[in-house]
């Protein structure tokens, strides 16, 4: 491991977590507001939870795929690929 690569990756990771938390609170507020206008409530049955799990996995797949294609998202994602030596901190 190179110390500079590791420190850069860790600092970028901390920044990513902080921005994710801030955006998460904003998204939570918007979703709680939108919840008031829901048309149907699926509840917490096993099939609804399984469907949400699959849909969230699909959402992440498409985000990651778009992150490699779209320059705007790539600017945030490129740090994941920036080290010349792929290590666990990267």
C-alpha cells in the first residue's frame, strides 16, 4: 500500500459518507412528504420486502452502470478507480 493512495481514498470515502448522509436526510424528508399522497400501501408482507430488495439491487446496478457511462456521475465515481495500485482502501 502507498500511504498517499490510502489516505486519499479514505478521505474521499469520508466525504462520500458525509454527503450521502446529508442527501439521505433530504431524500428521507421528501419521501415522508410523498408518503402522504400514496395511492396504495403494500405493507410489510414477505413478498413486498423481497420485491423491494430486488428493486433496490436493480437500482444500484443501473446507478453503477450509468456511473461508468455518464460524465456527471463518473466525476463522483472515478475516485473508486483512481489508484494505480488497487488495494482495499480504494
